[in-house]
C-alpha cells in the first residue's frame, strides 16, 4: 500500500550528531480531537461511497493498516510488541464509536520508543571509531520486506537485521562515490534527522496519522487534513505552479515522484520520471546534496522549491534501478509552469502506409483539461479552455488539409469534468458522455454532448498509465461510441470524485461518487483498455489506481443508449496484425520493450549482495546491458554504436539539454509515429471495406 502522510512543515535546525535523545511524554488524544474523530467516523460511515460499517472487520483492517503504515518493512516492532497489541485487534471499532482511539496511541507510542532506541544505537555504532564493515564477506540482505514478512523475533534478531541494513546503506553510499568515512557521516546525519523528526511529532501530527490509517480503509483518496496541514495545503496550492513541476508523495522512508506536470521545468528537462525516488536535494550547481531519506514530505518540498530561475539538483533512485546505489543526479532550473505552455498544441505528422500511400495527420497534444473559470463565468467569448483551444486547432488543421487526427492524452492527469464533456462534443453528435453514481446510488446522466460533431474524420486517441480521470472519461466515450481507435497502454484508473467536508478541527476529503462510461463500465481501478496496445513504458504495478490496496473496485451499471459510429470488428484483427509486425521490426519500439523488460528484471530481485566486489560487477554488467540495448537500436537504424557507457551517458545529457530548449511536439517519438501508422492502416483498410462505417459519419470536418 502507498503510504501518504500529510504533516505540517516546521523550521529545520542543525542537530549535533552526538546529541542524546530523552524519552518524551506519551501522546494522547485531546477533547477537541475526540470530537473531531467522532465526526469523522460518522461522516465516513454515512457519506462515503463505500459502505463500510464500523465493526470488528474494520477494526482488524485498521489494526493491520496502522502497523503497516508505521512499520512497513517490519524493522522496528518486535513479535512481542505485536502479541501485546493483538488484544486490540477486534476492539478498536468500539473505541472509534466513542470518539476514542486509545489503542492507536499505545501502538504509536511503542513505535516511537522502538524507533528512537534503534536510531540512537545506529548513531552510536557509526560514531564508534572501531566500527568497520567487512565488504568482502559473502552475505546478502533481503529486499521488499512487507506485510508477509515475519516480525523480528527478539532484540538479537533485530540487531542482526539492522547490522546488515546499516552495512547495506554504507555500501550504497560507497558505491555512489563516497569514502567509507564520508558514508558514515552521511548516515549519522540521516539518522539524527530522523530522530529529530520522531521527537518533534506532536499531538496533532500523531492524531492525523492515526486518523488517516482509518480514512485509507475507505479508499486511497479519502484523507484527513489537520488544521496545520490544511493551512500548508492551501499555501502549497497557491504556489503549485512554481518550482520544478512534479507531484510527490511519501512512500515508506522515500519521497516518490507520482507525476510530472506537463510543460513544467522537470518535464522540459526530461530526466525525472514517475516512480523515481528522491534521496537528496542540492541547491545550485555545486551546493551540498542534502540527504532527505526519512524526511517529511512538506520538508522535502520546501527544499526543492526556490526562486524562479535558480537551480536545484535532485539525486534520485530511478524507477528502473535494481539497487539504492544505482542513483543519478538531475539538474533542474526552477520556474513557473506557464499556463500558455500547458495549453493544447498541434503539429503535423507525415506517414506512409505499407503500400507507400502518403498521409498528413494533425497531432493535438492535450496535457490537461483546463478551464478559465472566471472567464467562463463572465461569459467571455474567447475564455481559455481545452475545448476552445482544440476547436481552434482543428480549424487550423482543416486548412492544412490533414487526413486524420491523433489526440495525445498521454500523461494527462485530468482536470475539469465540464471540459472532458465539452471536448467529447467536438467529436460525437448529441448523446450522453458519462454517468455519475452518488453515495445514495442515484445516477446522473447530465453530462452530455449537445450539438453535432465539429470533426467527423479518422481519429486516434493515445493514452498511457498516467492518463487519468477526465482523460479516461473522454477516451472511454470515444471508445464506447466506436468513434475512434484508442491506442497506447492501460490508463490510470482514477474514476472517483472527492469533496472537502469541514469537521470540528480540520477537513476531511471524502469520496462521494464514481464515474461510469455510457457502456456501463466503470473507469475506476481498471481504467480504459486500449484497442491496440503499444509497448509499456510505465510499470502498472508501480503507478496507477490498482497499486492501492483499498482502491474502490471496478464494476458496472446499466448502459445508456448511445450511437455506434464505426464498425471496428472487421478491421481490428488486421490492424493488430500489422501493428505487431511493425513492433517486431522497428528498432525504437523494440528498444522500448527491451528496456521495460530489463527494468522488470531489476524489480524482481529478491535480495541484495553486501559484497562490494560482486556489487561492482553487477553494476558493470547492468551498464554493459544498457549499452548493448542502445547499440542494438543504433546499428538497426544505421547509426554509429557507442564505444563506452560513458559515451552513452554524455549523449543522453546532450539530448536532455536540447529537450529543455524545445516545447514543441516531438514528431520523432516512436510511439507517436506508430500511432500514425495505425491510423494510416485504418484509413486504407476502411476505404476498402465500406461496411466499416455508418452512412452519417467519417466525412472529415463539419
């Protein structure tokens, strides 16, 4: 389960590494928090979309989730602690009904004691001049300790595990270029910072953590904001367009990238990707890289933010890395995300089918579903919106005599439901677009296309794992109406709607409704499945709604009557066959597939060697494999292969620098070019098979 803790920011202070940490008082619930909890439990029970009574089953789920949230790698609690806690397993619901969460506080206080004790021991070991690690010994540490891993039996087993973990952390830093002494100093600072944070947790912070362990049981998008978190959230929202343009979350002790904001500094730089883990942040081109493992999310965000035009360096563990020592440093120039650069834009793609027939396709890239609410409210004729921009671009492409349109919704995280509906209206005639079912089970079908289509010609819609929410509504409607071909990979699966509800202290973000397509299928959890699949770039086991254990399930309701414009049934088998044939032969598409497979192999690694010689060889082997994959592609394209891995890295750096300077659509994108080939095949096949279309559609621009 993804663990997303919201915590208030506080001022960073320097901490002497030799400080001794005194035990703090036990934290308990206040009267105001008790009233708040009572209101939260009542709201979740009666207003959340998921019907989930407060009973023994919820108590057991809460018990497991709290332990998993506090100690996800099962590294601090001992089996004796769990035995002591087990008396609460079916009793927590009784406390919750009374606005009390005493068992949660007992579990948290024990956790804090265990963490404080362990971190103090680690600092003492590292500061002991006699401490030496034998990196020549053949031993390994297990990876991915999770809820299926047994709890540590006793202090002896815990000490043995933490000796390996400390050795592993030291070796990671040594392999990243530090001396052993420098690595120890870094780890002392890391553990001292974590000690500071655990001891600065106050009543409000702990209450928020305990409540969110309950809220998560309803679904991953339901959460509680304490008064301080609510204040920080509002500040962050007002500053959200300044920085590097990345959405982040806490996962275990790491800060993980959830999504890159289109047209933001990180997007233009090109190296930072979804599922990368940020482990250090440096200011300017030469400032010290500050280790941020174990930091609170808001503190990491504060460190990454800075004045427009300044530079920040992020040391990250790439999503495809096999070990924490496989890091890279990314330099990004801070800036505001310019709204005009986030707008829809167009390009022309020239394509030839297998018979040599030439086509010109209009590419429209839609990074988000945006709407100038103030301009809309004032009824300004040219207010900025996705639909208005796309309508204008369609007219421009009509003048350029394009043969078809490719709408690129890759990485589009959603936005305005109104705009998703209005955009669909440009491509279909009058009819429903999406169904919405409320907590009461009442179904609304008010979101409709209300006029004839603006564009009636050949259409492909591109999606990927980061296409979410409003993107899925649009793509789902196009697919249900058989209006165009959906090409790409399975979308995110975010098919729910949240609202903010004020409680006695703070606010509760709660899921109140769910989206359904006109076919009756939910967009939740499953997302939209393309008609034709492109090679995976993003691992669906790392990113997407289905990665959350408590995500609402996929289901169906009754379909609503809607038109079917094009009969794809006879064409799709042929289109898929031609597409698969190209994938087998295309060097760029092969490279994408091979790179994804290699990343999967790395993620499947079960244990990590603590032998430095073996680790260096493994690193060299990985670099050689990457070099071989790239050279395989280059040779197939008739290009000169790279001699060394360093040559490849230098080439990639130059390409990223060039990408920063350009905001245009990249028509050399292999996946975009293949989508163009699919559209060309479709037009050719359809011209030979007139039964594939109804009489009233497929005539180009209206």
